[in-house]
C-alpha cells in the first residue's frame, strides 16, 4: 500500500514520488465539485490506458484500453453517477479520451463506489500530472514514469493522510 502524506509526497515500497492533489486540498468529508482529494484508503480497482499512445501497463489489477466513447458520469442526479459510461450520454460527465495526455494512464481508485452515495464525489483517479504539477480536480497525479513504475511494482491501494 502506498501512503500520500501531508507533505504531498507519495511513498511506496521505499520510493518517494512527487504528486499533485486536488485544488481543494484533502477532505474527509469529500463532496462532488469541491476539488478535494478524499482522505482515507483508496483501493486501486483497475487501470485504463490509451492504446494508441502506450503499451498496456503492468499492474496487479485488471488493465483495459479506453476508446473515444469512454466517459465517467459525475452527475449526482443521474443513476450512472460515479461509473464508467459510454458516450454520448445524457448526464454530465468527463471524457476519458482526451487531447492532453493526463488520462493516457488512469488508475481507477475506489472512492464512493461500494455503494455509491449521491454527491460524495466521483472520478477519483490516479493519473498523469500536468506540467508543473498543477492541482487536480480531486485526483492524485504523478509523472508518467513514476506512475508506470508504481503500477508495475504492484500498487493495490493508496492511503491518503489528512
């Protein structure tokens, strides 16, 4: 298990990795749209990747390619809230197939998914950092080589500390 400490560094199997977190900081009472990274144990559910840009990453969880019609519902009023969806979709959503590279590799983290509670936050991913490690909308973001390394080393969960 990896630990994300209050210093903003992710620690895993003796390595220390710089990462970006949500622009809303860390919150134990995570809510949809607050921009915060949830505090707690976030299990890695699966890994998605852009097969047109990368080879399948090694991981201890299921790995699958994404397609241009993949999305994630972030509309708390919709029955598909906080689930992987196919586009075109009637509810508010994120497109997973992006022009930028931040979703070239996506670790789907287990937050508000067992069961889903409306408004508790959606689409908490482990993904690629933007240049300069600018804050995310609540996800945890790392450099590509670091993300691929920790996935290959068997990452199963991240404990986000307050």
